[in-house]
C-alpha cells in the first residue's frame, strides 16, 4: 500500500529527523529492499494525501483477505474509493494480506 513518487534524490531536500533507535530498527526491518527512508516518505505521502483530501487509493480489492463489519468512530476515507466515511456510519474493516486493517465503505465491497 505504498505511493510511489519517483523523484530523483538529487531533486529532494535533505531533512534531519530524530527517531528512537527501536523505531528506526523496526522501519529498517519493515522496509526490506526499499530502504527505510523510502518507507518513511511513503508513510508521509499517505498521511498528507489522506489529510489534504487528495487521497489516491493505493489498494485493490484483491489485496483484501478478510472483512469485518464496524461503525466508524471518526471521519475517514475508504481505502478503495477515497470516499469520505462519516462518524457513526456503517463500514467494513478490511484486513490486507500484509496484516493492515483498512476502512472501507459498505458500497465499495458490495458485490
């Protein structure tokens, strides 16, 4: 579920960030061949797009391995369609093959 921004590193600005050693080690383990700095950029891009309303779904239905009914407790966006889900609305929680739980509108998973 990552967003790919293919910008050469020569066009990026250097930024220093302090991370706990344990967090950095976990990011390194999770990133695999991608590298933890690229993983951090993907995480930040996902966050910015979700909060700014520029959300571009980065998951396909085939990546969802289980669904659970739930009720939204806050406003969020459907991971498949990007549609706004309002607080107290019936939703589905999807479990991806990677073990990530994602919010889904009921309509996005209806067949």
